[in-house]
């Protein structure tokens, strides 16, 4: 197994773990919707979907590793950035469900502002960087193994 294949295997594992987190969060969704836990049902559903779609994004990047122009180090950085952004999206959105805040802008309320800061720093900016990096990596000739 070469380095790219080993990276693909690790990234595939990360995608699988994120999928399991999504499915487990689905249980939380039903508990929130029935009032068994004090969490916002819409935010728990968003967290569930964030992990589900995030696992698919990680897997999509994983599949394209052989086509990227990056060295193995660049491929690893892209995978780490994608995994961090998507795991953070799941986790911060789950936290926001229990705090009952939107976290979409600074409001002066500590919990809301914390969520907004975390989403910006750990989800929005890394996601944009990963998406742009992925496009850039796919534009050139693939790097040799």
C-alpha cells in the first residue's frame, strides 16, 4: 500500500466515524422532538444532517486523492481540514441545540456569541479553505505517487 492509499484508508475511516456520529445523533433528534431531552429539535436535526453530509464530503475528497496535484503532505492537509470542519460542524451544532441559540451573528449574549465564534473559526473558514483547496488541487496534473 502506497502513501496515498494509506491516507485514503485513514480518511475513509474518518468518514465512517462521522457517519456513525450522524446516525447516533439521529437518536438525539427523536428525543428532542418528543421532549425527552431539553434540546432544540431543529438544531439537533441540523447536527444530524451536518454529520451525514460531512461524511459524504470527506469520502468525496478521499476518492479524489489520486487526482490531486498535491504532494502527500498537501493531500493530508486537505483531508485534515475537511475532517476538522465537518466534525466541528456536527459538534458545535449539537452544542448549540442544547444552548438554544442560533449562533448566526454576534448578539451580545455569551452563549450565542461563543457559538458564532466557534462556527466561524472551526466550520466556515476551514470549509471555505478546504473547498477552494480541493478545487485548486483538481485543476492541475496529478502529482506522482
